[in-house]
């Protein structure tokens, strides 16, 4: 990297953004490392624009000086997409663009059921703005206080309410973004219907910062749901979850807003190291944490669901949260999974979705792989969004003794589990994206046609690859998908 080029770039951005608009990387601390501590990088500058014009200035300066841009919101992403890089793979210097000063809610419109927010607003900030006008933003997950609107859009984040309201894509009505040539794509229409060609906003949703910098969005709100009831039930057997899910959905088709799986080992650790109270004395290997919501009281619904679940032999015991503190205890337990203590022991992690009826088979297969490759102490710690078929799974060397899985074991466990995921018709990334973390694994999931299309979109919007180079699905050139899983495209590949 030519130091003169970097110096000129840095000086130009510093002048354009003013003294509060940038940080020296030496003083930037946590923004240089990802949430899980796996990746870090040092850009030539950390830019903190607080206007769309400022974002344009940064992008244009980078174009002029042959530099690249990594955009970061709350840095809670779990695939390494938001972490700065020292330089692009071809050596171009990199600038980290933080959106956290783009943090204004431009308008809240209860009549239209919309909110317009800048990309750096946190999800919780928008939730609170919606609640103040008797509406709700139903995007919600544990990192709500730090994750941003731009990050949620760029990862197409899922979370706790997906089965009722869909993932982030379903909440986005309009997007504004700064493009690779510095122009602004103004797609901020608050319309539910607009069939005037390709719906371009969708390109930016789930793009992981590789097609532009999202600066603002119009998000759809829902009516406030005044009545909620959360329940925690000990499951008789994981094999029954599909029937249990069918029961919950049929008892109140629109009212089931969360259906989460919690393992006993998660409860035990949460009770041990966090300020969480064990919800029920009955011990089971698995628990269900579910919530029903409605405009009318849902107490009868919950009672009927639990009675039928026990009578059918799906659940052995249950509790319904009666007070706000019981409710928050249940959701704190879920938000804190997996407790840091487990992460510390560093195994390998999967963010998997399979069709919900394949969940028990998937769990048993991973347990068998862990035991076969890592020995009898190995633990498969699974939890997550059961209603979406989305389990977060850690394979750990042991629960009690910490330790790390050796790198070759991480590789062989990952390869074996990925094969199971694909055989069951699943995906290796349900909601966290590809970032840097899953690049080596993705070639086995998608066909050559899919990679060709992804690269064509990238080439159309960011031909010189200035946005987040080296990250995301579109960087992959060749599919390694085997003939057994292939579609018609393999015939031509
Ligand atoms: C405790 C915890 C719980 C979580 N639970 C869930 C969950 O249930 N469901 C789920 O889906 N995720 C979950 N996540 C992951 C994470 O919160 C989401 O991926 C979130 O959307 C990331 O938002 P962020 O602002 O932190 O984005 P970042 O981490 O800063 O960035 C993520 C990606 O988006 C890009 N990006 C960020 N802002 C912009 C922008 N304005 N324009 C263009 N690109 C941008 C980055 O370059 C990066 O590729 C969880 C994370 C934690 C730490």
C-alpha cells in the first residue's frame, strides 16, 4: 500500500467530516474486533459521518484514492462481516465507515404504520419510538440495544418474532443507500405496493454491506399487542416438537409469536452464572419457551394449549409467566443463550435451518457426529428459533472442563454436520449471513448458477468491489456442490 495514497485519503476524509467525524484506528478500540473476538483488522481511518452527504464524501474519497469501504453498525454481527480489514485482498487500503452517528428517527407515522429511521438507530430505539405511538416494531432479538437498523437490513436479521411477522426483509418498505459511484439510491417510498420493475431495495437486504451503504429505511410497524402470555414447558421428548408446533399454531393461528427451544444445559448455566431464576423445578432435557399475543386476553389460549400438550404427552410440566418480572426472567434466560462460559470453551458453531420436522433427526445426527469425532465428553448445545426450524448449535469438547476443539476436529465436525444439513434440505446460515466465517463452507451449498447470479449482481452495482471486499456469498467463484444435491445447473457446469 502506497503511504502517500493513504495519507491523502485520510486527510481528505478528515477535512470533509470535521473533527468529530473520524477516529484514529489507534483510538478506535472495540470497533476493530468482531463480537466473537474471532476477527480483527486495522483500517487506515475510522470514518463516522452523521449525514448522507458525509457518507457520500467517504465513498467518493475512497473511489478517488483506490480504497475500499467496510461498513459497520452495532458490530453485533456473528459472521465477521462488520469487522474492518487491514486492506483488500488486492492490497487497496480500507476505511471503516461507522453508521452510529446516523442515529435519528426521521418520522414515526402511526396512521401509515411506518417509521423512517437512519441506519445507525438501534433496533431498541426504533422499538421505543413505535411503542410511544401505540405501535410495535416486531424485529426483536437479544442484541436489540446495540444492533442497528442498517445492520439488521444488511444481514436480513431474524430473531424472536419471525414465525409470526417474518424476518427483516418483511419489515422494510423503503431504503436509501449510497452506491459505489457515490450517488444516492432513493428508494424511501412508504408503499406496500409498487410494481414498477425490479424491486431494487431487496438487493440491499441481506447484502452484508457488499452493494452499498444503507443510510435510511422506512420500516413497517404493527398494531401494539396489549396482551401477551409467555410459557415455559418441560418437553417429554424432542421427537414431539413438530406436533407441538402444529398444536400451538392451530389453537391460535395468528397468536403464536414465539416458539423457542431451550436446553437444560442452558438453563443450568444461566441459573449458575446469571441473575436468572429456574422457571420450573421439573428437569427435562429440553424446554419450550413460547409466547402468545393478541388484542384480547390470551390466557385461555395458553391454558388450552398447555392442557392439550400435557394430555397428548408432549409436555410434562409448565409454568405461565404471571408477572412482568416472571416474563422478563424467561426472556432474559433466552436472550443470554449461549452463556459466555460456553462460548469461552470454543467449539464450533452452526446457525442452521432445516424443515421443522427434521429438527429431532438433525439434533441426533450432530450428537452422533460429536461423539464419534470428539469423544464421549463432547457436548452438542442447541437452542434457538424452533418455530423457524432454526437452531444455533455449538459442538463443544466438554461442558465441565472447557478446552478448545483442535482445528482439525473443527474442520471434520463442520464438514460432517454440513453434509447432514444439506441432506435434510437445510442451510448452513439461517440468519447470521456469510461474512468471513462461512466462506469456506458455502461452495457446497449453492449451485454454480446461484454463484454466477450473485456475482453478476455484485458486478452491476459495485464493479470495482469497493464495498466489503473478500466477504459475502458473491465472492465465491466455483460451486463444489456434489452431483447428488445438484439441480439442472450442474448439467451445464
Ligand atoms: C446476543 C446476540 C443475539 C443475536 N441474536 C440474533 C438473532 O436472534 N437473529 C439474528 O438474525 N441475529 C442475531 N444476532 C446477530 C446480530 O445482532 C444481527 O446480525 C444484526 O442484524 C447485526 O446488526 P449490527 O448493527 O450489529 O450490524 P453489524 O454487525 O455492524 O454489521 C453486520 C453486517 O451488515 C453490514 N452493515 C451494517 N450496517 C450497514 C449499513 N448501514 N449499510 C450497509 N451494510 C451495513 C456490515 O458490513 C456487516 O456485513 C445476535 C447477536 C448477538 C450479539
